[in-house]
């Protein structure tokens, strides 16, 4: 079983526009890049990463850099490293672990800078709108 510990070592974030002024619709692009993979003497893997968040129009930008440290059985670690050297994408647990940490941090940073968060927030239906119907175990729980 793999264990992944994610550490952020660098944060850069800038707001370019005053968000209180009228702003056209905003598109937010996020990109996580694994920029390397190195096996350490203790048998773990060090996986450096970079998260880039770009707003269009250019109201802000954000970048988080760090390392994920992967611990597990030697065979698992060797297979992950071999797959990486063969240009295969990293295993899901590594990317998911990095995503969980950096996206939570980026939401906190966006709040501090008063810019839209880089992940879509849940949409709450308007008052009086019919909620979607869901059926669980043959029972109708719709309102």
C-alpha cells in the first residue's frame, strides 16, 4: 500500500485587477505537472510538482511548487519509477494526493486575494426550484 505525503515549498500568487469592478466571464485553467521522480536512499520516491493556475482575462495568477514523498513496498516503488521513465502517467494516488493538498491551499489563497477560487463551487438552486429526484433502494426521496 502506498502512502503519499505532500509538501508545498513555494507559493506565488498575484491579483492584477480589482475584482469589485465589472469583470467579463472568467475562465480558470489549472495544470499540475510532475516535473521529476527520484528514488531516495531510504527506498521512497521524491516527486517534485508544480501547480499553475491562470485566469482569463488575466485578473490573477497562482503557482504552487513542492514535493510528494511516496512510501510503499519496494516492488511498487520500482514499478512507479520504471513507468515514469517510460513516460507513462504517474499512478492516480500520487496525482490525487497532490491535487487534494494544492487545491485546498489555492482556495485559501484565492480567498485572501479576493479572487474567484480555482475550483467550481457547488451551485445552489434558486428558491422554489425543484430539486433533482433521487431514488435509493426503491424509495423515492424527492421533495
